[in-house]
C-alpha cells in the first residue's frame, strides 16, 4: 500500500493529492471516516479520467463573466473537489462522459451508460447534488449525494 505525507482526503473535502505522471496517479489521498482510514494503491487512470481532470483544471483559468452573461468561475476548492470525485469514479471503473462549469461557480460532472445518465453538481460550498435520468426524463433528484447509489444506478 502507498501512504505518503501531506495527502489526505476527508470525505467531502480535498486536502491534497500528488501526481507523478498524467497516466498514473499515486492515489495517495485517503478517505477518512470516523472509524477507519482506507488507502488506495497506485494504478493507471482511465483515458477519460485523464481528459476530465485536464478539463477540470482548465476551469481555474476562467474569469468572471466567462460566458458573457455574468457567470462566476469555479473556486479552486470546488475544482479540487470535482477532481477528487472523478478519481473516485475512476476507482469504480466509471468514466466521466462530460464536465462543465456552471454559471454560479458550480461544476457539473455527467456520467452515462446506455440510456441512463447521472448528473452530479458540485457547488461552491462543496455540497454535492445528483439527478438520475432515463433517456431525457429525470426520474430522481437527490440533494444528499450518495456515491454508492450513483454507481449502482449506472450498472
């Protein structure tokens, strides 16, 4: 197992990560719960994950009014939370289909499998919401994000 210093992820907040090569992630961040700590070993990231992380990092270059309608750029903390979420999905073998900034500084991450779509919105306060779709019809919205539920839905 890999455990490196200055790299902990309290579930819901990113404190730090390390990347050596864009195709490999040390995954030296840690999910901490009240009772346990789980370490993840190094492995290659999915190509879609590498692309999504690059796109998410590019959001840090957005300025206020980036869309011409007064949109706020995502804060660095929100971008880091989105990257952490994308890496967690990668560990579950789920590639990101689409990622985009929203007008209020939020970030949308979309997952797709067949006719099922999950839209996850990471807001500036790191609150995470999700919406589940079949075709173009929303069948469930959840203000209390549960990663396990999303992964089950896509399977």
